[in-house]
C-alpha cells in the first residue's frame, strides 16, 4: 500500500485515527481547553508567517540536517512528551522510542507516561530526553532524576507552564476518569475500535506507572479527568526549583513552556541550556497568544538555543518556526495521530511526510540550508 497516496497530510492521519480510537481517547488527544481559542490562534498565527518564493535559482537540493545541543541530527525535529501516551495507542511509548532510535531523533518521555524510564531506556538508543513535572518532595525529585539518568536519558526537560490542572471541557465531556477505567459508556466506544481494544487487552489498562511508584501509600478516590495522581505529588515550580535542578542534573537542561522574554533571559543566567517556546498547544490557558507570535521576542532576549512547539501540522510549519528563530521543533500530538491511524507504521510515515514537505517547500523558496530560512521571511 502506498501510504503517501492515501495519507499525504496530517489531516488524513487525523481522520483515520478518529475512526480507530475510542471517542473518549480522541477527546483526550485532540482537545484543548476552554473554547479552544488558543489552539485556533496557534494555527492562525502560523498561517500568517509567510516565506518568499524564489525563481531562477537552479536546482535546489535542500539539506535538512542540523546540530542542536552539541549533537548532530538528520532533521530539525523530534518527538515531544505526551502524558498517558499508551492510552492513545497501545505501547505508544515503546513504538515512538524505537522510532526515535532508528531515525536518530530525540524522544522525550513524559513524567506521566504509562511506562517508567527503566522500561523505555533500552528502546531509545542515545535519543532519550526526560520531561519532568516537578515533584514537591526533594527526595522524590532526586530519585526520579537518578532513575532517568541510570536509564540512559541525557537531556532533562522541566515543564513550567502547568501550575494547576486546566479544565479541558471536551476531555471532561468525553468521560475519561483518572485513573482510567472502562465504564459501560466507554466500553461501548471501545467495542467500535477492535485494533485499539486488542492492544489494550494485551498491555492492560494504562496507568501512570512512574507516578504510581511514588504514590502507593496515598489513599485517594477517583480524580477529575484533567487532574491525576501526579497533581498530588508535584509542585508549581519557581526559580529556586530551576536552580536546584540545574545543580543536580549532569546533562543538558531545558525549560519548557516559555513565552515571556524575561523568563528566557533569567533562565540563561541560571545556566539552563535551552528554552522551549510553547503554550502547551492551547491545552492549559485559553487566553494566550499564538505561540509562534511569542517566538521572536524570546529569540531577542536570549542567546540560548530555542525549541518550538504548539500547532505544528507539517513541514512548512517547521520551516516557519526555524525562520523566526527556533533551532529545533518538537511535536507531540501529530505522532499520536499517526499511531492512531497506522499503528506501528505511523511514526515512520509521518516522519517521511515531514521530510518530503520540508524539502519541497525549501526548494520552492530557494533555501538550500536551514540557515537560509530567515532570509526568506516576508515582512508583515
């Protein structure tokens, strides 16, 4: 089967994924918060970034490789952390970690993934990043860091834009509870998705196993769908927390969820290695500007490498972010749409779609190297 003929774009993968995963899982994956205005602004803001087409440049053979955080990568993108990834598609963390290892791109495991670092470490090659939602307990924090390091993760990502659970009304209406359990309503949805159901039957109902390993003695009842066991353990980080992590982590240290230039500048002064510009894809706060609209001001405030996410839907969007000052792009949901659509074949296909889209668009604008992209921006 020619996957490019049937699924040439993310929209095609999304349409098939929606049919193959239960509705309550789809709502968890696809939803933002509030009226989802921030998610729409992310898309609209990306569409406003224009690049100038080029004529009479001869043959253009684009080079999409890059160097980031002292490592060479064949492409300037990777796999962002997604909580409860294994609920979206069975063994999602394993499949994505293996793809990262094979393709030579970063795979970032979430603190609230369905698998622990020790289980993913052997699958990810030398491509492991570990995303941390900050525990309140210093002992738990240090143990989590030690486990990630021992499992082979070389880059630590501290998420700082989740001080409290967002409401995510679509997700709530979808009926997902924490920890996940199949009510009669949800079982009826599962019955319509045999591939998902068989996979979950083989793996067991997903849980946040890393969080569970620190919360065995906590006696709690069911939690709202937008909160989970992690919220009982974690803190809203401050600058002291950033300093403590910098002191304790021997490796690259990234702060994720930054849209304010002053935050980026202070993080650089504290020894952070990279800034991740993101508005959590509109899943946390519905009054935020489009993430790409904040990228230029953050770029002007720091000399640190910048990662970008939020709203990326193809290779052209990656080029837009790089043109505005990002050094690397991460995506979370897109990889999971691909998994939902095509299972184990999904990540490799989506990766190939991105590369082909980047190369085609770079040829259209006469950009032979990623460093040429800023020069092709159209002033708005």
